[in-house]
C-alpha cells in the first residue's frame, strides 16, 4: 500500500450465488452481479505467462484453453467474457455525477511493446487511478496495463464484446487492479475499461493516435522463447497423457512488462476514453487464460476512431509463434453466454 493513500473499505460476500458490495449513498448505480447459477471461479494469479493460441484449429486454441496451464478450474464457468450486448435488453440508469475515468490532466509514462499477442503498454502505471466503478465508488483501482484486440485480416468484426447492430474494428482494454485486492486472484479484483475502435466512425483521440502511430516500430517480437503449440501436460486428460508425456510440462515464455524491449511513451489515460462517459457494465472474466472470473467490466458506449493504416500495423505485428502474425488469426476470444447475468448501463443520453 502506498503511503498516504486510503485503501477502500470493501465488504464482499458470495451468498445465494450473488456478489454484494456497499454502494455510496450518492450513487444510484447498482453493482454488477455474477451469474446466479454459480459462484465466480477464481484462478490463481500467474507469475509466468503460459502459451495459448488464437488459432481455432490449434490444440491450445480458444476452444481448448482448458489445456493451458492453470486455466482448467475457470474454463467453462458461468461468468465468462466477452459477451454479446443487446441494447434493447440492458437495464439503463442515469447518474450524471458518476464519472468513470482517470484524473484529467494526469500524465504517466509507460512502455509500448509487442508482447507476442498484442500491442501492450506496461510499466509503473499505478499513479493513474480509475474512479467511478459502479458499486465500488469508494475504491481505488490502479492502472496496470493496456492492450488492443483486433480481428484477423478481412474479418467483419475486430472487437471482443459485441453490441447488436454495431461493428467495430478493434477493442482496447485498460486493466486496473483494485488496491488491497489480489488482482485476478480475487473476487472483483480487477476493473477493465473496454473502448471500441473503429475506422469508420467515432471521435479521434490525439492521445491514442500518438501511441498507435508508433506501433510500426514494434512489428518484430523480441521477447523470450517462442511458444510451442502443445498443452500443459499436468492438465491433460489421461487418454492424451502417454502421447504427450515426453513434452515439457507447462510451456511458458518470458514476454511483456519489459521483457520485449519496447518504446517509452507518455500519455494521459483519461484522454484514451471517449468524451461521452456512457458505458455498459457487467460482471465477468479475463478474456485470456486463466479466464479468472474476477473482472468488473465497463464497456464504453462510444468508440474512438483509428485509421486503416494504424489497424494494418497492429495486424502486421509478429506473434511469438514463428511465421504467424496477429492478422493471421486475430487476437479475439469468442463471445460467451450470459448465464443469467444482467447487463446494466450508466447512460444519460440515448439508450441505443
């Protein structure tokens, strides 16, 4: 805990398969709830990055991520992400005093790198504090990293979350860790803000442009060992064990958070969000292994506009699989069923 910072007082209980949290009196926004069918499945925080693939035909592709080390306990849970948002079935609220975002004018330094899966910004970003998470307005969520998802070359969609009737070319995730929690290893340990990216509509963000215009300088993957396309043997079904027994258990790679070189970037996190702070929100999971159901999702309603050249540079990035580029398979997880969860929105403009 940083000196001088008050850690939020949070009471979280899982009773009757629901998540409960104190809400500040001035906030009319109810907290997001996990699926009523099953308590959130929490998977341990990973100290090493295990290999997984976005190739749907791979033994460790999205449909078989249960074969990725430490992921099987959370695979198939009832509060998985991403999801499809049907605007006509969202519960709408309007709290004009509930501003989601970072302190305006606050500048931080990060490291832009190719981590083998995404363009990623990491480093010591924790001085940026996300405020306004529904149900957790008295908590501090500290910025941990941000990365971008896109579809494969020629794909109609490039976003992970889907909004019925809308198409986007990408989705940026700003990952924030609750102070005093255990990140992905605790219930509501993370708050992730998702921002849709479009080459057709939305507002330009000069702050985002300054970052994306440098992606052409991180095309090569320069991190640790490349990934083998094989599952973690200790999580495999018995019938596969003998065939794979000679392969090294739990293949991993040393990538991200400074292991890939990278470029120093300076930016204001609040300017990476649309001017309109209307957003959908719900309780869900990480969209990469370990798929831990520890995430409070805030999906911004309005997109930011990017250029086709910026999108092409992201797709042209080399992955940690030799000869494979992001554009070959994209880096999107397929959408998951809601399983009884409500999608809510703080929306003070048009509902949809």
